[in-house]
C-alpha cells in the first residue's frame, strides 16, 4: 500500500519541529546532513512526498486516533546525501485521511548486534 498523494503534511511539522534545533530528540542536525534547513522546508516536503510515493506503507499500530503506518526508505537530500529514514503516518479515525506524523533515522536491525 502507498500513502495517498493528497496526504496531509502540516507546514508546522517541518518549520516548527523537524527543522528546529531541539534539546531532546533533535532531528534538525540529522536532516541538515542532507541539506535540509529552515531556509528550504519545501525541499524536505518534496523529499517526504517522493519517499511516500515510492515505498510501501506498512501498518504499525492502532489507537483511538487511527492506524499508524511506517514508510521506510531513503530521503533524497538536496546536496547529494541521502538519509535512511522511517516516516510515520496516521490514517485518522475521524475522517480516514492520512497525515504525516514524523520521521526518524532508520537503522536496520543487524543479526550480529
């Protein structure tokens, strides 16, 4: 299953959370490795949409808000650096629409770990 092209990605999630330096669970420095900064949030938005359109969404969990999905793949950076990420999406219980929740660095499970 693919995340629908019309899925909601709130601007605030990019400009006020992912691209802002945080004391805990900071993602801005990770994203900066691929050239994503507060100066180009539209580039991050485009990269998230490309990933969502190209990789399958896998159901993860369900709660009172709806069903969560993960899309794992490469976020194509603006500077030639790609980042392995897991994006989290919610299919909202209230209206059935998909919404972007967050992303995080993805590290594959290793057998020798």
